[in-house]
């Protein structure tokens, strides 16, 4: 597997109704986050807030002139706690080889494990960010967490509220995405990287998943037991690819991701003979590489890719090598009038 990315894993079973629903989510590029009241651990969302409230009350007495600011903190704390009751949680694991997970969540190895790219799961696919998504590693403790003043910094408070579990769950190595609300959340196509078939999965179920993902860049792996050792490995057994006429040896590119759009800088390794050839290249490039809104900037073979930066420090230099560009809100290819080599 390509190790330049960080991956997260979702174990899934093959019960008929759930299996069909999950395949639909894979095909249509979304995940479903559960509300906190319906997670499989009924001891979640427990915490002790008395210490933090007592500290704020003590500060209020010690600094009476600041009582409004301190009261505002208490109001905000109460608001966050109430908001978390309606938040959504999408649970994943950092380890695809946990025996208990394969047994419990993947139908005793008759199921499968989805491989996601961590960075892509948080990206927005629409023109605006409709919902916030936060990635948190679950913390495992022996006792219910106590909220402290220091927790008001960074994501410490959120971890204690919605990403802390009792120690016995630590084998899951869980990372979870916390969303503004439960329900369906769209993700880019490239968030799905691969599928690991369970060691007892039927050929019929494997084919069903494979067929649902035809025309996608998805790798398929087979789970197997290690030889002369406890544990599992997985190896590549098949691969689906996007149908495209592009020859990867004819271009390089860099992608600079923004909250709702990708800026893609392309270096051609050939000299296009016409504007029609450039348009055809951009069309095939989008088909193969663009899975959300993007601006594409196509440059000639002499451009230095180290100059591809977001800060516009090298704008004049890049303009000299820019052949054409296309923006996310239109399919029109705009050619650089100063570029005369075509």
C-alpha cells in the first residue's frame, strides 16, 4: 500500500440490510455519523464538570470586576455541552489488523475493512462548509474525565466530552470524526482508498463490492493470518482504476488544498500542438484527479515546479509559463493571451 498517506479503517459486516446500505455509501461517497446517544458504549459522554465550575466561581469572587467575562465562559461551557448532545460521531480505527474488531464488527471475518485517507475525510465537497468536522484520537482512561480550566485550550475539552472511553476499549485504537450533526456527510471520491476482504468473506460478497466500485481508483486486499505468529497481514489481490486516456508520464502536478476548493498546478512534459489538445488534456485530468471543486493551472514544460506556491510570490514567473487555466465554477478554459507557443 502507498505509505505516503495516513490511513484510517472502518470495519464492516455483511448482514443483508446493513451491507446494502454501506455499499450505497461507498458508491455515493458519504459516511453516516451516529448521534452520541446511540453509540455502542453506553458509558460514553460522562464527565465531571464540578472542578471547572468551582474554579470559575472562585475566580468570579476573586475578580468581581470580571464577573461578566467569567459568566460568559460558564454560558459557553454549558452551550458546548448541550451542543455535543446533538453532535455526530463516525468511528474508525488506526489499525486494520485487530482480531477483536474483525470478529465483532466484521461478521467474524466474513466482512471487510474500508481504507480511508485521513486527510480527505475532513475535506468539504460543496461550495461552502455546511458542517464542521473534527478529527480526534480517542483517549482511554480508568475513570470518568474531570473538566479543568486548562481544557479550554485547543481540543482538550472536546476530547473529554466526546472522545474519551473506558480503558477496556483501548484495543480498538479508535480515531473518530465528530460532526456538527448526525446523519449523512459527503466526502471526496478519493477519500476511499481500498478495501480489505475478510479471510472468511464469500466470493459473492467480494464481487458485489468490486462491481459497485468499477471505474474508481480503489485497491482490494485480502486478509490472512501471519505464518508462525499471532496476528494478521493483508496483501493486494485486485485493483480498479479510473478510465482515462492520460499518460501519467506526460505531466506532473501539485495540489494545494483550500477549505472548499483545490488549486492544482500542472506541468506538461510535452508541447501541446493546439488549444484543442489542451482542452482535451484538462478534461481527462479532471476526470482522473479532480474529486471536488478545483481551479486548474496548466504550465509548459519549462516551468520550475518549486515555484508552485499559494502565496503568489512567483506570480510573474508562473504567468510566463502559464498556458491555460480553468476555474471551479465554470468549464470554460481560459488561455493565457501572453503565451504564444501554441
